[in-house]
C-alpha cells in the first residue's frame, strides 16, 4: 500500500529532529539526525510510501532544499513567521517537528519560494553587493557621528574623501582621533571591494535577457535591475500584481468584521468599506526600498512618472500617498513587462498593468 507520510523537520546547526505522521495523523516515528547530507538521505531512502516533507526557512534551508527536493513527492519550505501553532504549549525540538508535520498534513503552511536556479549567480552577487553597501553606509554614519559628537561641522560628502581628512582629524584628539582613523581604514577597505562587486554584478546581469526589459523602465537603472533579478529570480512566481505588491511591502492590509446582516429575512452585505490598516509588514525589505527610492526619484525628475505623480496631486491626493501609488504603479508595470518580455511603453500607464 502506497500510503502518505508527512515528515516535519526541526533543523539546527548540529542535529535535525524528525517526526513522521501517517494519513490518519498518528505519530509513527521520531528520530534525531545529524545535520549532514548523508544522514538525511539515509533517512529518506529508508522511508516507504509517498513522502511529503516540510521544514522552516532559515540558515540551512537552501542547502537542505537541494538535498531533499528530488527525492520526495512534495517539499514545503515554510515561513516561520506564520507558524503560530509552534508558539503554543510546551516547546522542544521533537514537539516542533511534530507540529510541523501536523501543519503539513492539514495544509496550513505558508511556503517560501525555492527552486529557480537560472539566476543563482546574480542572486549571490546581489546579496554581496547589498551587504557591502549596508556595511559602507554604516561605517560612514559612524564616522560622521564621531565628528558631530564634537560639534565639528561635517555636512555633505567632503568628510569621506581623502583630500580633507587631515583637516577633520586635526579637530579631534586622543581616543576619538584613533577611532576616526580606524573608521577611515575600514571605509578605505570597503569602498574598493564594493566597487569591484558592483562591476561583477553588472557583468553577470547582462547575461539575462530580462535586464534589457527592466532597464527600459525609467529610473530603474542597471543596479536596480540586477537586484530585481537576483531577488525575484522569475516573475512567474507571482500570479498577479497584488502578490508582487505584498512581496515588495506595498500591499494594503484591511480589517473588517460583521460584514453581513439580515434585512427582511435576506442576507445583505454591509456597504461600509473595510478599514485600511497600512502596508503589509511581512515583506522583502530590499524590494520595498528599491521601489520606494525609484518612486521618490521619479517624482522629482522630469518624465512620464512625474506627470503621473502630478496628476495624483491634482486630484487632491497627499504627497506621501501619491508616492506610494507611484511605487505600486512602477512595480505593477515592471512585473508586466518582465512577464511578457517587452520593453517599457508610456502607454502602459493608461492600462491596467499586470
């Protein structure tokens, strides 16, 4: 009999706790494996029936996905932020593994996307570039804080150049001067590395046909296009623009209750609209920053986006809401042209995108 086995894995650095449920929800096996490919494969090959496996997104998820995906019927890498059941009651590795198996059996898991390999190189280089950019920004902020803390005027970017460093360092002394010198050394090490990774990212991005389509969108330059390809990988993982908005942190969250009432013995829906509670909190922060920065730039520079933005202001919309609407419009059109494999056309602004 080819029965279904639901396998929950609670993954840690050294060990993986495993719980196996049958079709009726009965616990048939619990085990602890070493976090090694050989141990996981031996366990999978020793199981009988149709295997469905789940584990949470985390440090080891990409590695474990590659190990398991071709050897089971179904694999779900689930979003730990949405597994509220794991937070109730007692907690241990064995309990967590069993709860994951129960959620898998019930079909209540929210999957995290894995599986596209064509943009893997761009993805890794884009991550390196983003991290180096964050590190550089952090060092620059700390450097400026040293001088501002001593009431030294340091507005603008002149502080970071090599020409005026001695002038700034002369205004601090002792431990503060040594601290500033160390930060300058760290900045000098990070900036060349970031520029080198930037060039590598642009070279790798040119190998993808999507780069030309994405760069045709005004103010969506080569770096933003490369980050999009690296993070999103494929646009077809999003059925409509609304799923893409949610992924990018541009989706609206609404709250409603008591939607229906009885009128003359008939069920009628209330006309009161649902309350909007802001943007969704569970999203990719890098994508949200990308589209928000694009919309901010486009709203102050000449072009089709600025005309669209000014049109929203003329309708009485507040500037911050107009920029949000512009960011959502840019994201929707970007998804549409990426899916269709075509270049940007100003006529897209007049159509319902994606």
